[in-house]
C-alpha cells in the first residue's frame, strides 16, 4: 500500500491443496499473534471511555493470580507483567472464555525476576481479553465483531471456529522436516478445535490481506482512538519496542503471526498510508518472510 492505495497485490500457492483450490486476494489466513493488536486497541478504547485505567491492577479483575496486586494493565499490554505459563495455554477441550481463563490461572506463575521486564508471554493478552469481557459485559467475539467486522464492513474476516460459505479459510501447511524450504503440501496442519477457543484474543481470527490492512489502518491512523490514546498505546514499552500488540519503531510499526501452518507480517506507517501485508499458509522456519517484508517496506518509503 502506498498513500492508502494498492500498489501491488499477488497470490500464490494453494489455499487447499487436496481440493485444488488456489489462494486469491480474497483468501482468509489465520493471523495468529497479529490479533493482539486488535485486542490491545479494544482495551484502550475502554480506557478512553473511562471504564478502565492503564494503572488498574490485575487484582481488580483476577485477585487470585500471583502478583496481581502489583501488575498493571499497562504492563500487560507491554508484556512486562512477569506472568509465565509453563504449559500449553488453555484446556484440551472446548470451554467458555471464562472457564478457559479459570483453567489458565491454575497454571500461572509470577516471576519477580521478569516483573517489569519484557518477556513475550501470550497469557497477558488472554487475560486482557477476559478483562475486556468483564468491563463491557459482552463476549470477546461480540466486541471484535462490532468493533471491526461490522464497523469496517470486513467481508473476509471470521473467527477460526466459525464457518461461512462465502469465506475461503486457507488450510495451514508445514513440512515434516522443519528445516526444509520445499513447499510440497504433503503435511497439512491439523488444528484441534479447542485450540481455536484457547487462543482467546491472541490467535483465533482469519482475515484477508485487504481486511487486515483496513482494520490496522483504522487503529493506527487515529480513527478508532484519539491520537493521544494511540500514541500512548503504541509507545515502546521496553528495548523490544513492543507495545499494544505492535513492535513500534520511529515512524512505523510491525506485527507478526506464526503458528498452525501460517506465517503473517504487517508493516505499516504511523499514519496508516503505507503498508506491506504478507500472509502465508505455509509455515517454514527456513523461509522467514519478515526480512523480505522489511526490505519491501523500506523500498516503498525510499
């Protein structure tokens, strides 16, 4: 994207190899951790409305979590809470959001050594999703749908556990040999249904490239939030540059997704006008698309 207009768009490979279905510009991909940027923006909206404060303690919502009396919402947004999840997030069965979080809380550990220091721990955003539900009285799915899908008329965005005849959800693929760069589509990723619920607020949404750009532009360009709130949300919380679901540089920001046979990257300018979006449904360690996206973004702005 340059100046808010499509400069170049292409699709390659199969959205479903077994069915012979090709990827197109309308194919929807699992965005994985990029979803955290949407969760963070919804939290910040509640701060704007006066229903939350970035200084609110986690204990206000989940008093039984170790360390919750000192952990703030701001620290959770910046991944500096000190909360660690030593085991797989979520139960191995489909449950309600509330019960998923209750299950997670029993496994949580608080590390004073990591407190107020950056450490990437997705449980922060699972809990922020729970805080959003407690604050609004609505489900995360409802809030996401109203805030983004309905508001922006997104036609190719859907939750992983939902089905729609007009949305082409790509299958995810990986190689049996994780270091192989081949794309032979022999190893389709099998996602257990409960994973799609367990990833509350952190990796349970499929989007097309156009929808992803439109929604992220809505956040970063000062349309969803005031410019003051947006700057506060997306300031670098540590040396990692992470804050509010993005890695924030001087005049731009980026977010990555990885898992379930997908790899995704969005690199977008602070004004939302220039961006590179790369969504891939073939996850390979040896083919990392992040450096390529950075290179294209730099070319776009030089």
